[in-house]
C-alpha cells in the first residue's frame, strides 16, 4: 500500500464512528501512537505530515487558555478532582480551566505553529493600554484606538474548514464588570463574536457559552448567532468562571447531574445548592425544554477556549485523530497562543498621538511578511522550542532576526509564543508557501 494510503488508513481508523466505552477500551492497545502516525505521515509528501511536540515541564509554559480533548478524558477524571469546593479556594482563577487538565495529561502542541494556534485579542488591547499610559489625553486616544480595533476585528475574514469536528466548543464570558483582565466592556462582546465565528468556521458549529449572571445570559443569546446551549453558573466570583465551566462540562459529558449540584465552602464543612436564589444552574436548554441536549453525551471531543481568542486550525479532524485517539483518556492537544501587536498599518488616517508612542514606533520598525495561513509553515526546531520558555528571546533581539506575520485583513503576529508579561518569545521559522508540507520529522 502506498505511503499516502497507509497514512490515510491509519488516520481514518483512529477517527471512525464513536464506539462504546467497552469497545474503545478493548481496542486501545491496537491504536497507533501519535509518534507512529507522524512517522507514517512523514513518509508521504502528499499527505500532510503533522509533527507533534510532546510538552513536558511546568503547566504555566504549556498554557494557552485553550485545549482540545477527547470526551473520554473528562469522563475519566474523578468527581473528587473536579469538585465544586475548588471554586472557593484561593488561587483558583480563570486559568484553572486549563491548569487542572495540564496537571493530569500528556500534553501535545504542533511543531508547526500555523497548524493550530489562537490569536489572543485582548493582548493587543493590553499593548494599546501600555502605549497610551504616558499620554495627557490618554482616555481619548485609547478610546479611538479601541474603536479602530473593533472595526478591524469585525471585518476580519474567516476561513471555513471542509470537514468539521464532532466536538462541542465551550467558552466562558463575563461582560458585566471589570473581571480579571484589562479588556473594556465594549470590546468583550466583539471578542466573543469573533471567537465564536472562528470556531464555527474552523472546528464545530456546536458552540456553548458559560456565563456568570442573568444579564450576560440574555446578552449571549442575542449577540452572536445561534448557540447550542448556554451554561448559567451563578453564585461564584467572576474569576472562577473558567474553573466552573470545566466542572460543569465534566459533569454534563459524564452524565452526572448538574441541575441539583452543591457549592461547598472552602473547608468543605458547609454547602448550599448551586442555584441558590437563581432561576437555574447549568444547561439553559435543559431548563427551557426539560431535557439535556444529546450532544453533551454524544460528542467525541471538547474544545475549550477563553472568549477573546480567534481559532486557527488546519485539517482539525485528522489532526485531532492523530493527537488524541491513541490515548483518548490521557492526551490533551493545546494550541499555540499567538501574540498580535498594534502596528502603524492598523491606524491609517489620524491617530497621530498613538502613532508617536514608543510602542507603535517600535512595532513599526519590525519588518512584516505576508502570511498564507493555508500553505505556509512556521516551524519550531525542537519539542522544547515548541513548548518551553527555555529558548525565549527579548522582543528587541526577535525584531532584528524575524518578521511579523500578517495575513490579509488580519492583525500582525509575532512568529512564535512565550512569556507575554516579560515580552520574551520563542520563535518559529517562517517558510512561505510550503505547499502543505509540514516541519521536518526528527
């Protein structure tokens, strides 16, 4: 059998119709591992040979506020691990929705940055805040910059996938107050709509938003197109919403009751119903129709993301099968988290004070390369480069040795990812028009 047919057969075999828990367990030893699949795929230039990096090390370095998992992984986690008492413990912040899984799984990222990444929209806004901090008319300049960003996001094109994934996508959204991050209330709904649009186009149309209060509950039902469900998770602090969404999704895919769940005190000595003084908790569709939507139990995968991250994924169905199907109860596929930067090209016409800031002048001196997201490659030279902060460089060094990546109608991206707060990044090597060939297999 030719290499391309072998690769296709292996990928199809690992992503076929959903089996029962027993049959999947019986055949798990027969599944090809991600490494074996990569080697087979690398044998053919015509088949897309994804190369995966096995990410070891601290969860903070692997974190990207998004992940893709087989629902078997969530079912396998004990209820005692994802207990609602976590929602009242110090240190449980929005990041816990990822940290709790990164601590328990084999984590993978793609060696080609462009195969699976998210664009962190609120980071762009954060850089606008940094840029305008020294200005006398800061609020006026920042307000105009935010309006320009909103227009640009609303005009961004989306690329539709040929084959969507059998997945439910879940994202928390908090729009009624300051919350944990710096995003303005006005932009959060625009971020949410852009995130939902990208997920619907590239991954799945079964999208769910988790909210903290009744105002957001009504907003998300009307702002951003049809939703498969809305999760109402009241009586918690807003920064706990990510962890609450993970706990709720775990219970829904595992068939555990959520509508009568309890919230526990930090020392677990006191409890009250999660829906205390609220109309309901959990699935709004169940509350409306008296029945939980079937997709919660039937979907093969769960994609989680924060609601300010545009998804970019190439051939998600085959990539998910290769990364997750050999160890569905243990593997986690995590996207790279791309850093968009404000550049002078984003603010043509006016914005004189903003363009004169140190941030915009620095970014304007960074060369740019056109990005064909469907065909280009941007390869990390090793697993540790793809996963760890060991190889980071300052943005000054990176500006001298790389070019920003800019697709038509999109924001300019640093070619790589890293420690955002320290402005240190590990770079991938951009190769234009690689014709669907992936990074070298090693």
